[in-house]
C-alpha cells in the first residue's frame, strides 16, 4: 500500500514525471508544432494548454514554430513552418467518440502528416461505438511514427490492445503548472463544481452548498477577436497579418480562463467535483476535495492511477456521501490556520 503524501509533494512528483516523459519524445534543436488550442470556455483545457507550455519551457525548448485551433488550422502553413519536425497534439479527454470534433481533427492530422513524428500528449481514451474504435485503429496503425501518451492505466490497456503505436503512461499536463497560490480567501464551506454536459453522472443535493460549472462566463472582446481572426489567418493574402495577432491572443485567453477557474475553486474551504481538472487544480491549490465519477469512469481511473494516496482527497460513490465527506473537510479546514491569499 502506498504511504500517504501531501498534495504539494504529489504535485512536485507528478510534474517531474511529465517533464521526463516529454523530454524523451521531443528532440532539442528541431522546429515543432503544438496544435488544437482550446478556444472555448472550459477551464480545464486551458490549464492543460498552459501546462504544456510550462513543460516545454522547463525543458528549454523554444516556443512552438506553429500553433492553431480548430478555426485557424492550416495544413499548408503547418508544413511550411516545421518541415519534417514533430507535431504535438494537445492533451485532454477527447480521444474517442464522445467529443467527435476533437477526434476528427486528430485523425485528420495523422492522415495528412505521415512524414512527421506525431506525439499525442496525455489523453483519456474512451469509445462508445466499436465502429469508431475500428476507424481510429486503422488511422493510428497507418502512421509510422505516432506516440500516444495516456492519463490512466485503463486507457493504457485499451491503447496497447488496439493500437500498434507506442503507448505510454503519463500524468496530465496541467501538473506542469506546479503548486499555485490561492487567489482568494475562502468565503463558503463547500463548492460543488459540477458538470453540466454529457459527461455528468451525478446531480448535487438540493440546498447543499453552492453549485457551479466553469463552462460559462467567457464572453469577451478578446475571445470574439480570436473567432474572427481564425478563418482570416488561413487566407493567403491577409494570413501573415492575422495569424501573429491570433497566436498572441492564445496566452491571455488561456490565462484569463485559468484565473476564473482558480477564483471559483478558492472561494470554498472544500470542493466536490466530477471534473478531472477540478480535482487537479484543487490539488495545485492545496484545497481538500471529494471526487465523483463522470459517465465512463474517467475520474476513478485517474485517481486510482495517480492520486489515491494523497491526503485530503477522497472518492465518493454517491452525492450524499460526497456531501458528508466535504462537510468534514470544510470543518477541518476552518479549524486550521487561514490560507494566505495573494493576487
């Protein structure tokens, strides 16, 4: 049985595991691309993006020669900028058929860039339909130099059973952000960070703490600008002006979304969440929390692989059990010295 460890010690160890894994897959001195910027409000995907950049910086790699989102991606420009360099596909939870847009983009890259090494940064794998898995297998197996990083042992088993590509276990890229300071003092006992999308499997108990999700609240002039610049960046005549503006907007957008998520989590002394990055960001902030699973076991698989021995982290099988655990964690946190908030 693994000995208990603090969140801070676990985060430091998981961060180093990610950095070591990526170091072996991205040779120094060659241009590379990082594609699939998450140009939508989900805080967790922005945490992944910023963690990827932090990992590359820790490795001493220069900035990617090419970046793109769904709306701005241009195969011709990608080839022009990196030649036969590596293509990094952003990590997350879209490898499968639950979120088909992300999978279609990934499969298109694998088909169009067979002469480039491609690395899929850490993903959770899940397929509902056998036909979708069969299609993915044909495309993955046809690529001669594809490496697949996965975030949990169940995904690793699926990958090694179905694909010929090298499949490796790796923690989530958001761990490369390292420990984070609370942006706010807690003002309420418990927050339910609860999914409001197709992965939701539990409803919060009525009258049991505040409920929120982090898919809302992202409207801004900067976001509107990136949505306009994306299609323009693919235009031969004006893309050379539009693309640099678009790329410069990615960082501020991701940081703004991450800040919004951190402020949401920091408002409470304890968290209940069925979002994987609610779990990961709560660890980075040092906030005790309780996990509920999503529809296909993503959180329980990740927790069993990486975080089951961390103090202050619990897995619950029902909303009622989660609420009771979270109240105990909140009471313990209230009795402890107050965290220091810094802006």
